[in-house]
C-alpha cells in the first residue's frame, strides 16, 4: 500500500479553447472534471496500474464530497479528514499547443484541531505501508513544519514533493526521496539550473542536506536521479504534448511503480510522465499508455546540455 497525503486538494476543471484571449468571451471546445492535488494525482496514477493506494485529504463543502466520490470511483481508497472550510476548485485553460493557464484557489483555512487530525490520520494510514508520499502546497492555517513533523513520526520510506518553506524545513528530517521540478530545485538549492549538469549539482546539495535520493523533473528535458550510488539522466521526448498538468505527479507514481530506486525506476518514471503529457487535462496514464522503449537512460550525464527555455 502506498499512502499519499494531499493537504490542499482540489476539484480541477479543465477547459479547452482554441486560443486564450484576455478580456474576450471564449467558447470551450472541450471540458472535464478531475480530482486534483499532487498526492491525489499520484494515487490516481497508482490505482490506474492496480497498485493499492490510500489518499489522506481534507474534505469540506460540496467540493470535498465530490472529490472523495471521484477518487473512490477511480479505485482510490480515501481517508477523509472533515474540515469546516470548502475544498478548493481550480480551473485550467488548455490551448491546442499544450499551453496551460491555471487559476488555483487558496484552499480552506485549517484550524489547529483540523491540522492535528490531518497528522493523526496520516500516521494511522501509514501503518504497514510501503511508501508515504507527502505532496503539494499547504492550505492556509497549516504550519510550515507540517511535513517535517510527519517525517519525524513516519517509520517507513517517505517521499517529499513540495516547495518553499515546507520543503526547506522538511529536508533535514531525512526523506527517502525528494522530487522537485526544475524551478523548485533552483529555489531550494539557491543555484542556477540552466543545464543538465547544473541540475545535477543542485540536486547533490539536497543529498547533502538530508535527502536519501533526488528525482528532479526537468519538463521536456526529462529528469535526473541522484542517490548515494550514482547519478543518471533520462529523457522521453513527446512530439505533440496535449497537457502538462499532473505530469510530474505521474512521473513520481511511475518511479514508485518501478521499484523506487535506480535507473530502472527512472525509466518507468519517465514513461509515465511522457504518457501523461499526451493526455488531456490531468488524466493519469493507464497501462496501455506506457511505452518504456521510448525512454533513454544514460550514466554519462550530459553536463553541458542546455535546458529548454533558457
């Protein structure tokens, strides 16, 4: 069983348009509603591949009820934590070239009792689990040390996938794996990440600060993986991306499905991420979507390769 905690989940509405024009009245060409939040997406991807998973999350308002129902329909066991405020509803506007404009609400303001219930429920759900994934931003009212507190209480392997102060404060607690994206890696390391080599250098600083392994996703440039035994780089090019929403979460799910360590897991991770980019909205890939043969893994990290967007 893989347990995920999503402290600030959402109901995500994806709207497809021919072009996003500020100030105009647009006609949608398609729409869908999905459960949202980083840990929620990880659980959805795991469930799509028959991996038992349990999602711990606050549930408040009609959106909270809808979120739990959507997850249960997807085969995800839910450990709800009732809260007074309503779970957030987010909107993603997707253009034909894959460009996504996303509007995220802040989420419910949790009080001290609700935060304590979230911690207790996560610890209880984690008993006997193979991994616990602590993922995403924190809602208003949650202390920045929430993930650090949980890491001190969880006995098994843990994954930390967050940003900002919650990520910074939890690093020294020794998560088994951290999964920053390129921007988060640059932020937490304080180093530039303009090449693959710089990504490796920045990731190595996270190992020095307490992480057991670092899986850094680099968008269209693939990902780097570092642990105490080595460093690997991999990529899985996608010619016609549809939506990048949730692709990093699918990548993390693939890494855990692939065994959670080493280059074989990196290959599975990249296959999951590439498959997610080809799907609309925040759909998670199923077994038929995965193509590990499209992934290239190398021990010889191309240190001077520029990353796209720079």
